[in-house]
């Protein structure tokens, strides 16, 4: 007659909870911005800081008004750069700056010009 005791496996609830918490943090996290505009609102100038993917060959920054009309366009030669745009004389209002890579917009943000 042989006696056998089956081991009892109790799950470690702390490990599961930790993984779920980490998953939720990752899910709710936003991607880091590659496009920043300051000061916002602006009067005489804005500075546009961008970081683009090195893989992209043709990169441009485009500034459009809310009607979609192209106001300014800047070819980008470096992966990270800051462009200063003189806005003196521009109409007050909201403008959209977009980062385009290989003809496709990858990120956009708004800025406001005040008088």
C-alpha cells in the first residue's frame, strides 16, 4: 500500500495583479509627442520642435489655417530640430502644424495666434 499526497498549488494573486496593473498603465499611456509648439498662444513667433523617425526620407513641417490652406512649409533635414517661425502679420486665429513623412501626416497639433 503506497500513500501519495498531491501538492496543492495556490496561485500568487499579487503577481497577477501586478501584471494587470502594468498592462493597464501601458494601455492608457499615450505615445510621446514628436511635435511641440511654443509659446502657445503666440504673437510674433512660434517655435516648433519636432523629432522624426530616421527611416523617413522626405519629411516636412506644414502650417495650415483652419480652412486647410497651406501657409508655410519647411523641409526637414535632421531627425530632431527646432524651427522658429515669424508669425508677425499673420491673422489672429488657430493654425495647424503637421509633421509629414513620405507624404503622409504622422502627427498634428494646433497653435493660436493672438494680436
